[in-house]
């Protein structure tokens, strides 16, 4: 994802951040999902948890997540949540 405002990570300026799907081990280490489902089945983001996934899946330090523009934080958080709402593509079997 192209960031609307570049951030600093690992002593360099980053204008684009690519998130990878978290591993089961990473999910177990974070111990939470990046979203909550309310009684009325509405889905809302847990921003603290989503920020942890952005750092892990984007390969950036947590302090770099704090530099994100709010629009970028929102978009990346929903991208992380999407990993939990769809299955990974699997190789086709022939």
C-alpha cells in the first residue's frame, strides 16, 4: 500500500508498506484478533491489536506504526482484519 505520508523505519524513509499474512505462531503470540464482533454482529477494529499486526506483518518497528497517517492506519488495519476473514489462496490441484 502506498502511504499518504512517508514514515521512518529502520533508519530509512518508507513511502510504501506491504503487509504479509500473519502466521499462526504470530497470532498466538499476539493473543488477540484485530477486530471485535459486537452483540449486533457489527465488526469493529481493535486498533491496539491491529497496530501490533501492522508492525509484525509489515516488518516495521512499533514506533514506526505510531508515525502513520490516520487514513493509512485505518486502511492497513482493515487489510490486517481481512486476513482473518478470508482463506489463503491454495495451489490448484489437477
